[in-house]
């Protein structure tokens, strides 16, 4: 079992806290690393949101980031220093999931995320769980995990299937393609679309707000007058036909439909090319993860499934090979054990989500101390 102290060994200023009479500003502070997150970030957010909250129960929490980008996701180099890495992933997923669930289910405090630049990978759960999610012209949302032998996580398994544009959630999960600017608003991943040149003003106004009931009015004061139209309006039918998600969706069928659509759809043709070097196992696990959460009515169930799957994926050869190819040897040419999606055994995919024997794994519990979630 790992201790939280193992996650909190990095510099203590990776999340900055500043309190005001009715609000608390929390700022991700690793701009030199594009605000990639490591264990200490999770420990500090837990401390500032769950353990020692603002004195006012209905305070406004502003979650922001230093620099031009919110976050590019997990800091894999720091993560791999943990021994063993899969237990670090388990403890981190429990820690992050507890905080994000507290944010999502808050009935008193108000949470606002200011999402400029990149929002990618395992970071997405926290800002997407806020009641007010502010996007800008520079906002870029992406889930690139299939490229490195992992899978779509960070509570994206909960949020992506619930995007109202049919097929878009699965498309984003499988391809890792960036959703940009106002398109993030149209997908309802953000529920405000504001002017980037007013970001500093908005943050300052939120910090000095006197009444939490005025948050909506405060944000709307810097809304764009008009929101640009969806940039892929002409591809909506393709997305629905190819990437419609239900329990019967098969990855092999998605690829066949993409091939059939590629001669008349630039988006379909691009998706095929993008997915070609991706890990076949990761693609299948990502599809299954999104299918599993379709029937859930509470995000905590999605987090429990992710906690299990993340630890098991860390122990498989695909993840090790992706890390080797992209971060250690930097060949950018991983040699996947399974060459095509048809080669991947369904029994292997099943085992990634098997919660029946959690020995030596962390099992998510929203109330227990994260360290106590470990099963010997």
C-alpha cells in the first residue's frame, strides 16, 4: 500500500490557495509543465476542498490555472517514479475521484472552473464537475490516452457519453482529436463561453463577489455577444451513424463504418488516419468503459470502475510499451502486442473491469480515507 505522503513529495506550491471573504481561489501552478498534474496536486486539492474548506459553507471556489493552459493531463514521468506505478495510479484515482465527486454533488458551495487553453487527459474530471464551466476562444479539449496504451479516464467515461451531440462523445474518446473553442460549449462540456481578454477581470470579479447567487450574472457580464456556430455542422449525420454509442456498439463495426464514410466525409477520413497507430487494446477498453457507464445514474459508480481499470491497465504490456515508445526511448513507434482490434481477446477487456477480486488494489469509496481504500 502507498501512503499519501508518497504522492505529496513534490514542491508544495503546485496549487496556490488564496481566500477572500466569500470565495477561495485555487490555481494550478505548474505553467512550465503546462500544468500537468502529479500526486501532490491531488493532495492539495483534497486539503483545500474537502479537509479544510472555506469558512463560509456557501463560498465560491474558483478553479483556475497559471499560464496559458488549464492542464495537459497527468505527469507520467512523476507517476512512473512511484513503486509500483499501478498502486500510485489507484491511490491517485481514489483521491481525485473523491474531490471531484464532492465538487459535482455540492449543494452549498459554488464551483467555477476557468478553462483556458488545453484541458486534456486525466485532469478533465475536476473542471467538468463544476457547476459553472467557463470556456474561451483558446479552450482545447482532448483525450489522447489511446495513443500511449492507456484508456480514456479522469471521469471522462461519465461525461463523454452524456454529450448531447449524438456520437461526439465516443468520437472524442476514441480519436483523441481536439475539440476547440465554441465547439466545447456546443458539446456542453462548458456551459459558458467568454472572451479570453476578459479572463483576468472575470477571475478578479469572482474572487471579490459578495453573494454566491451573483455568480451567473458575474460570468454573463463577459460572455461573447454571439457564439460561433458549430464548426462540424455538416458532419453530424456521420457522427451519429458511425459513433452512436449503446451496449451493442462494436469497435470493428465503427471502423468499417468509418471506412465506408471516408470517401465523402473529411472528418471520417481524418479519424481513420488518427486512430491507425493507436493501441488496439486501449481502443477496445475505452469503448467498453463508455458502454459500462451508460446505465449508471451516479458518477461515483463510474469512478469506481475507473479506479479498477486504471490499475489493471497500468500492469499490462500495452501501457509499458506506450511509455517506452513515447517517453523513454522516444521512438514514437510502439510495437503493440495486439496488432488489430480484432486480435484483442474480449476476455482480456472483460478482466480490466472485473471488480470481483480486488486483492492488492485500491477500491473506490467516496467517504473513506484514500489510504484505507486499499484491499490487502
